[in-house]
C-alpha cells in the first residue's frame, strides 16, 4: 500500500527532478560561462507558446514522446525487460497494475524522464502537472474495463482497450519473427521482444513509428513464460523485487 501511494503520486519522478535541479543549474551555469546556451524548448517559437497553457501542452507532447522511447527500450533490451516483465506479469489487469513495478525499473525511468525535462527547460510547476496527468491517465488505462474511445477518440488519447492489448500474452510485448531453416528452407515463426501500443498518453507515437494496433480485441494478459515455463514473478512486494534482481543477473 505504501509503495502504491508513492508510485501513484509520482514521487519517484518528482524526487529525481528536484534532486537534479540544483546540480544541473550548476552545470548549465558553467556551460553558459563557456559560451554554450542551454535549451528552452518553448523559447524556440516566440509568442507561439503564450499563454502558459500552450507551453504546457508543448512540453506534455514532447515528454510523452520521451515516455514512448523509454517504454520501447523496456521491451527491446533484454536486461531491461527482465525488470519490466514484473509489470506485465499480473494476469488480471486493474487500475492498481500501473503501480506493480520493479523499483529499479521505476528509478531508471524516473531518472531519464527528469533529466530530459531539465535539459529542455520544463518549469517545476509544469513538470508537476505533467506527472500528475500522466499518473491519472495511466491508472485509467489499466482499469479492468471494456472501454474504448471510439474510432476518433482512440487516435487522440490512449484508452483501456488500447493499452490492454499491450499487456496481451504473446501479442502486446512480443513481435513475430520469421526464421529460415537451412535444411528444409522452411520459414517458421518465433517470438522476440517487441510488441505494440507503447504509448503512455498519446497514440500518435505508435502511429508514427508503426507500433499501433487498434484491433477491437480483449485478450488474456500476462507473460508467456508464466504459462509455458511456470516462471514465478512473486506474490508480494519483497519477493517480486528479489526475483526481479535474480532475473536481471540470469539466476531466475
């Protein structure tokens, strides 16, 4: 319950942001003295990002792109998937599933997110607003509901149906790959890390990079090796964290 509260409030990302802020301020100060100017993304289009809410929307879209890239990494790199797999190991996805993560996975994600926000000039108030909106939306996406936002809405904001497909066994976090047998010259299909529907708030990134799946399907959720190999992901917080570390070093 305590960990869920910490995660739901976005404290990992907030702590990272405000911890990095004084350190990066010093680094940026040194860079300015050396003649290097730091980036203020909303200053690239003078007048366009005024009033403030327009600037907030700009940063929201950009930071959602960062979340998409991080999420792709969690599913693309084997070592990171060994940690992130815990999030997908829940067979009954609910609003609380968003909080079922490995601490190292959360901390790494938070570090990247906060660092990029600092580098592109996201103001502290804007960062808090982005984190709050992201956390609320992610909780809804994991709700155990047969809910879609219709054909247009599905392409504007990620729905529980869209994200549930990302959690589907053998579909949402695996990609089919054709391999050829040199003996028989026959093509077979194997599954590799990958998948679809990696977006966090906006499906636009999935649409842009060809990873969107808008099929109106509600498939069983979980990880394939839970069924085929009987892999245990832990039934409590401490066992989940310990088994995640063992998976990371190849011992589980």
